[in-house]
């Protein structure tokens, strides 16, 4: 099963219009304070730190490049060709490699695993906005990519983020400038229930090894000048035999 064409077009349209400079997209935060914080939580659980790293749903690759400074082989994958164009332009030295892939499409995911072998996977902000029927296939993709030896780090907006986003979307004078294009392209953030994620992982054959909560900074400010932060949940998962 692959994602709906409506969903793919929503992302393609979003990234085709997205500005080039870092920080211009709502979630495009400074990687040292984003993937850097996540790696501090993830690395103690890596059974095999030398495995390739896959950034699943890498977007414009800001976090991918940070990962590529720390790991020998990093592959950023995304559904959107326009997102990958941004990622490649921002990485002229080719620190990471980038690949068009629909993670809800098992054959594509199996092909990547066949090429890389087991991988450690970073996935930020993909499940919470995907179509409900894509959630289990996406988590199944994590299980395929980590195989027996890899670990996955997922960080997703909590369900508590949804009312905050709705309030921002309904602000007098319209949503904050960087949130507006997300909504205009029909991308619905903060839709996944917190307790659904461990269930998807179990169904995929993965065990939750650690989890917690973190405020996830955005690049946007509210009308009173405060940086907008949204509640998020993170999990580390893998096969315990790894
Ligand atoms: C909110 S953005 C997050 C981007 C990046 N992970 C980050 O943290 O900056 C979600 C990304 O996931 C990608 N995505 C959504 N569904 C996907 C799928 N089925 N397969 C691959 N990528 C997907 C979208 O194209 C988009 O670039």
C-alpha cells in the first residue's frame, strides 16, 4: 500500500513552495538543539552504533546533515522529491545521501534494507501528520529497516499539541506566518494518539526500550513574542534480541 496521491501532493506542494533558508519552515529548528538532544537520548540504546543511519521522512535534511557529521553513513529518505531537492542543495558536499521513498510502501522499504542491511533509524514528526491508515505501515517500515540489530528513535507531537495548534490556527489575524503554509497545503499536524504509538510498535514486532516527553521547539513566535514550543513524545524501539 502506498500513500494517497492527495497526501503526496500535499507534501510536494508544501516543499515546492518552501523557502530555502534554514529556519524558514515551522519545524526547521537548529539541529544541535533538536537531533543533538535526541541523539543524547538515543545513543545509550544503540546496540550497534556503527550501522548506517536512516533519517526517515528527512524533509529538507537539516537534521540529516547533523546526523551525517556524527555517523559514517547516513541516508535521508522522503516521500517528496521537492523536499529532497532542498536537502541535496543544502548538502553540496554530499555528507549524506538522499533517496525518494514512500515508507508506507513495503517493497521500497525492503529494497532499502536489502541495500543497507540493518540500520539505526531516526524519525521526527512523520507519524503525527500522516493519514491514519499509513501509521501501521510506517511503523512496519521502521521494523524492516532496523532488522535484528538496529534501533529506532521516534519523536512525534503529543496529542496535547493539537489544541495548541488549533488555537494558533485560529489566532486573530490568522495563524503565525510559518504555520500558515502547513495548513494551506492540507497537512494536519498533531493527529496521533499518544498511546497508539506503542501499540503500532508492538504490532510491528518492536519493543519500546525507553520513552519520555520533551518540549519541541518550533521556529515561530506567538503574538506576545514567545518562542512556540509544542509537547512531544519520544521513544526508542528495537528487537530485544539485537
Ligand atoms: C514534518 S516533516 C519533518 C521533516 C524532518 N523529519 C524534520 O524533522 O525536519 C515530515 C516529513 O515526512 C515526509 N513523509 C511523510 N510521509 C512519508 C512517507 N510515507 N514516506 C517518506 N516520507 C514521508 C514528508 O514528506 C515530510 O518531509
